[in-house]
């Protein structure tokens, strides 16, 4: 090569001849040709990620809730392990779940089950998990946790924040709602009148209320305790024949739908309803639980509680033209859910109650709770009971000779309470 010829020019001409000969692919217009740097080990290409929604069903009896907890066996701990074994997430993502934006729609408590739980996460697009990813996942999941399908979601989808509302159910033996003066056994049958009475009590919870008494470690002025209950209803009784004794038992299921729920909220709402129907307290005490007084509200067992569905009405309405719906997963998935609901979730509730009398043991301790010794008047459950209400109630029931004495006693009591309130209001705030 002549010394006056530039080496870079010679290299360029050589490359041009290779392109003409077809040995090198010519870059398309708009693309930038980058030199290939060869190392001892070719660097792995970063995968293209896509947001997915995962539908789950599980029996919560053996788990310490849904959410990942240190040194506890939870549904998420098994789910993350299965995702890792499938190769859908790496070691870092398994230990740092927010690195692939993992989120669950609802945090179910210890022993609480679900038939339509939803999770959202970013996973590599190349795996095509929305086709058969749930089947591969089930190979590594315990039999009491089942993946029902993946669906492609929008990039900004957040299964918790985009959830419009949640529906739970609570299944118990019929004798749970029997008055204390009636025998509570598995032979008990709930009458239509009693179903109606329970529904009257459940109606008190509908609407917007302060549920600080229905969770833990919250004060009455905590705005996060304000929750909205859309529907709360007891269904019709139905029969179940247990596997061992082949005996017929009667069960009932309560359905509750709300925008969101706090820790223990539903179980305490059920517990308070049972306390009222069994005569330990009154309907008016439910209204008092929404006020600023700390009260002892019994918490029903977790066994009968099931997350039935998380609703995505607004999301589906907005994105149904470009993305699959998340409320309706199709007829095939619905059939699988109905099958799992009985074999995986409800059957466990029925058999445990029939053989271990789980609810009956809880009912036996009901009198240990600190219910008011003189419950407020039953005049109007939705109205705060004042001294005037109490006077009117007693006057209406008392005879003519008793009225003056009764009114005088009640007025003196109200005067004493008012005097105490005035004194307390003058005390300095410490």
C-alpha cells in the first residue's frame, strides 16, 4: 500500500466492496450502524417488558395472609417463587418486588381465601404469558393456590388503585344468627323472618361511615377510616351434606360490596352483627361505633371470609376497545372459578365447620366482650340517642304515677353529665 494513502480511506473502500458483494447487510435509511464489540461473553439483550394482570384463586387456611411477610408463609411468597422458577422474574426481582411493579388488588388476612384475586406486574413480552403462562405457573404452585390466567393491561395499570370496588362473602352455619334463647346446634334452621331481621341490621352499615372501631391502631380522626359500603346482604339458607357423617347441615352466606376495606373491618362488621342478633348488644350500638368513642367490637373468625371479586368497571369502560376486560374473563374461566370455588374454598369451610364446630367455639366466648351493661334505646338505630330521646321512650312506656319520678331521675342524670362536660372543656390541653 502506498504510504500516501490514508488507512481509514482504505478501510472504508474495503467495507464498501463487502457491502456490494453481499457480505455485509446495508443499513436501512434512518438506522445507525454501530460497530459490534465482541467480548468473551456476548451481552444479553434487555427484554421488552409488558404490563400484565394475573387472576388468582386460593384457599387461605394454610397462609398468613396474601401479602409477603418476613418469616411467614403467605400466598405471595409461593407466587413469587413460582414466577422465579418459570423464569419470568430474576433473583433481584424476586427479592425486590417493586422492581417489576408487582402489586396485589386486595390484602387478605390470615386464613382468608379468594376466588378472584388480581395481581399486576411487568413481565418480559417474549414469554407470551397471556397465552399459557398460568399453566406453567401452576406447575410450581401448591395445589391450594391456582393461577387462572394472564391478560395484557395498559402500561399504567395498577390493580389496587384502578379497582372500583371489591366484593367479599362470609359463610357460616345458620345457627350463627340464632338468638341466645334458642339452641345453637347444627340442626338449627333459619326462618325467612330471621333472614329479614339480619338484613335490617346489615342495612345500618350501608353508606359512608367512620369505621375506626372496626380496625386496629387507628384513631377516630383518621380520615382513612372513612369507608363507603355499597351493599351488605344475607342470602337464602342452603344445605350441605358432610363427607364423614353424611348429615345435612344448613349454611348461609353474607355478601358485602364496598369501595375498599381496612384490616379486620369485614370480620368485625360480621362480629358486631352477630352480637346484636344474639342479644348481647343493640342496633343503636352499631351507630355508636361510628362516633368518636372507642368500643369493644368482636372480630369473627377468618375461616368463612372469601374475596369473591375485585371490580374494574371504570378501567374496562375506558380501555375495552384496546385491551381485554378484567371484570369478565370469559365463559371458560368462569366455569373453572365456579369449580374451584366449591372444591378449593367452600368445601374447606363446610367440612371444618361440620367437624370442628369452628364458629360454635367462637360463639361460646362472645360474653367475654365488653358490651355496654345498659345499651342505648332501640328507638332509631340511625339517630344518636340523647337524654331527651330516652325520656320520651320511658314516658311512653311508664304509667301516669311513674312518669314524674322517672323524668326527674333522668333530668338529674343529664344535668350531671352536662356539668362534667363543661368542667372537662375548661381543663388545659396537655
